[in-house]
C-alpha cells in the first residue's frame, strides 16, 4: 500500500510539473504571437542583410489569404518551444533530484546547463553564418535575362523562408546535443573513449548522411552542419576520456 501511495504521489508531482511547464510554454506562445512582428523581423534579418546590396528589389510574398496568419502562429510556436524548453528541463530535474545522491546531482547539473547552451550555439551558427552563406549560394543561380530569354528571379515566400530557418535552427540545436548524448552513454557504460576513437570513420559517414537528411540539398548547409558535428564528436572523445580518468583516480583513492 505504501509503495502504491508513493507511486501515486510521484505521478501526481510529475503531472503537476509537466502541466506547469506547458502552461508556461503556452504563456510564452501568447506573448510571442503578440510580438510576432518583432520576431519575424529578427528571423528575416539574415535574408535582408544578404540581399541589401543587390540591384534587384527584394521582398517576401505570400500567395494565400491565410498564409501570413499561419506563419505568425508558426513563429509564436517556435519561440514558445525555444524559450520554454529550459523551463521544462528544470522541472524534470527538480522531479528527479530528490531521489539522487549529492554526487549524482553534481554529475547531472553540467548536462542541464550544457543542453540549452549547445542548442543556442547551434541556432546562432545557423543565424549568423549558415543562412547568409546559403542565401548567397542560392541567389547565385539567378539570371536577370542576359543569358536567358526570361529572367530567373527569386520571389521568396515568407512561409517557406521562415519554415526553412526555423527548421535549420532546430536541426542544428538538436544535433549539437551530440556531446551530451555521448557523455551520458559513457556514464552508463554503453561507450568509452576508445570505442569512440575506433568508430570515428563510421561516425564521419553517419554525420554527413544525417546532415544531408536534416538540411536542404545544398553543400553550404550540409557542410555547415557536418563540420561542427565532427568537431563536437572529437570534443566528446576528450570529455569522455577526461571523465574516465577522473573516475579511475577516485576509484584508486577509495581503494
């Protein structure tokens, strides 16, 4: 009976924390929708900066009556998930923390801090480097009519552009969690530093295949995702090795 009551109380607490997180995310969604114009201006700035010196007049168009409204909904949802995820992680940590030893709490805390930081770094890479380069690359295939009978000019749809940059931010942000995943697998004994070193050649192929799936079919975004992931993989080998050395030192002192 006591075990049943304990399980029920834990379930109620988990439900309460998840509900609070969802309420917080919904509140951010409402606020983000109110400020959708400002968020739109922020997301569209890489495109605006990339084409500001062009001789051609640029704009973003929509071709359906409801398209702009749906776009603002997507922007608000993107902002809510982006800003609300750290709160959800904190609530999950607070739920499991009472059942952890002090050393286990100290072990989890770096992952809790690193997760949003790495996600933001992935998003910043998209915003400040990958998107501007990709836009320039795609625009290089335009023709103003000198080589063709009719000009080939970009008329970018606002919904498609925003969907692209938001998808890339999430793809890069989630992919940048690779060191977190590998270190957690190392802690539970699934992998070790030697295993990661010997599997490097296979990981390179997997990373480039993953980059090809998650990004548009162009070399800029694919290489822009693959190279940071390879660097993060090498960083993961170093951090896993560091953790192993630290654990061996602790075990030696205890012995």
